[in-house]
C-alpha cells in the first residue's frame, strides 16, 4: 500500500504508483546468472556485510532524511545481524532498539495475510480456483464481467478492480469500521475481467484476510496472533491499532525545512490485512527464517514444507520475460538465484523484505523519515543484493531494433472514474537512437538500451521518481501496446490512444 502525503516532489498521482506494493520492490539489477551457485556466491560476501550496511545507512542518515531505521539480515538458519539506527523519538533522543522498537512495514504485512490464506488452502478449507463469493457474506457486483473472481486472482493482484484509497486510512479509531462492513461498502469498480492482468489491489488483499476470518471463525488479528505469531515466537508484533500499551512504536516523521516533523500515527485498521502490521526487526527475522526453512522455526510450524515451497512458485506474470507474482510473494529474480519478497510504504515508513531460499538468506529493512528515506530503502536493498549476488549484465542487442510505439502510457493501477487520471502519472516513451529509448517519468528523463527483441535495460544507476526500475519490456501490438518494468510486476502501462 502507499499513502500519498503531498505533491512536493512528483505529484500525488505519481506517488500512488510507488510500491506499496508494495511499491517499491528491491532494485535487483540482475541480467545474467552468476558463475557460482547462489549459496556459494553469497558466503564470502557475508563477511563484512554488517560494516558495509553500517556505512550505507550512515550515508542515508546524513543525506536521505532518515529519522530511524532497522536492518535485519538472516543467513544459514540464524540472525546474522539485527541493528537499529537513528531515533525512534527524535525530540527525546530515544535510539532505535531492534529488539523492542516496532516499525510499520506497510504492505510487507500482506505476506502474513497470504501465509494465513495458504494455511486455509493447506487445510482444505479454501480452494484455489473457488470463487471468492463462496466465502464472503456480500456480493461483488458483476457489472459487464460475468467471470467470477477466484482465490488465485487475489494472490496475483488480478481480480480486475480499480485501485483507490477511499476510506483506507483513518485519522482516529472513531472512523474504524469492522472489516466485513468496510469491504461490503467500499467495493472498487470492476474495470476488467479477472485473471487477465496484474494491477495491484489493496482491496483484494483485505478481501483475502476477510476470507481467512470467515473460514476460521476468528477475528483477523486474533488469527494471526494464534497461527503465525505464537508458533514463531513473534512476541512484539501486532495487526492491532493502536499497538498494545507499553510497546515502543517508532514515531512517524516528515522532513520539512531541514528538520524532522513528527506526524500523527497512521491508522490502517479498516483494511488491516493489507497493511496494519507493526513489528520489531527481531520478529521479522523469525518470519523470514520460517519461510526460508519451508514453514518451520525451532518447534513452531506455520506451513507444511510442500506448501511453503508452493507459495514461492510463480502464478502469474504480465510481461513475457520479466518477473511475476507467486502466491502473494513478488518475484525479484526468477532464477540463479530465485529471490522473492515484498515492499511496503505508508506515508512515513518505507520497508522491504526479500528472501533467497537457495542461499538461505533474508533481508528486512524499514525506515521512517522524509521522502528521501524511501529512496534510501531502495538504494540499500540494491547494494546489499549486488554485494551478495553479483551478476554480469546482458550484452547489448545487435539484432533488429525493437518494435515499439512512441507516445504516452498510463498505468493500469489507478482509479477509473472520470477526472481521476493525472498527467503526472503518465510515462512518455520516445526513441533514442537506433536501439535506445527514453522515458519521461515525473519530469525526469531516464534512458534505456536494448538487450533483447523488445527488452531494454535502464542505463546508469539513477533512482527514478518511481524507484529503481531494472528492465523494461514491450508486449502487445498496435493500440494495445503495453510495457512493464522489471521491478513492478504488479502493474503495467498501456498506450494512450
């Protein structure tokens, strides 16, 4: 999920595209397979990684508007390091404690919801190809689409809903609505047949959490407490808002006129399964270790091994040769090594989680601060990934120039009501030489070079207003020409007629 604060930098419409998904998947600049296996490649690089991360975060504290941060790395079944940086309370000078300070990981919360839904599938209580209406107590309008939304469509962000933020964030608990009531009265417009293209859906994930609640007979926060947190020993994590009394939650900050300005804590209770988690770095380490160990940690089990492995398998992809979506996990790299994870943004917290099963490595980061802290999160994940799994880039393409259409492209992740499309959300494509192109994104020009028939890679290391993008692939023909960015498998851009 992504909360849009202001239009100081690139406009609210453009901020809506930053992965909440969430919106910022890790910048894994990978083109070719490493020479060694994933496990062999990362082991020497783990030595000195803590000092390396210390240096990167120190630079971010100085230059990227970070107020407080937590970084956790697990490897070989244990915590390699779990460190706090900066302050959980700037005014009082309270330092971040990675064992006690809770951060708000935004859409990283969704991985817990998808794990819970996989538990119900494993138990035979939910069928992957069943229609969602089999499990809920209200009707989703069919409009022009007579194909039912299936459980698998929720996992892959393909239910066909538009994406809006109406009512999702509350200013106080007085605005809270029970999950089922909120979902029944805030159904987004259905704008395409389900199962045909991924377009990030916070509503779809909240619906998945409601199905868990309905099938189990337990309120969603209670279910997660009992069936995920308790078995894994996650003693300082909650989906409840506000957090339990006495727990230390890092404060929310903006960065204005050279100083940190405390902001009211965000309330995401109305769609809790999509983003209301609060957790410490220590607890997130336990969650990563459980998934790296195929569902088991110490004496606790949350999934059978075959279910945990299945959860990481690809279910859907927009672009033919770019990463796709597993059972809620986003693919960061499809193979050599396979990397999956999920990013998350609220208005004031910027987080990411990735696991590399064949190498036994997991990384979780969460920053609070100004807009620059979101960039810092992406930069750190990119640098850590490249240090652990370096790869040679693909050679430049020498075949025929790509068949692509110049013009403006708009995202499919958006509201579809008249007047809701902003020019700030459009991406302009132009040819740049025989085998290159340029994109204009939020007023910034990014150049690309061709590395495949319809495939391009970003030149340079600049972070765009949409975050790091990796590669770009065109598909479709004529008026239905589309493209996707490597690091945004949950959405696509379509040519504007």
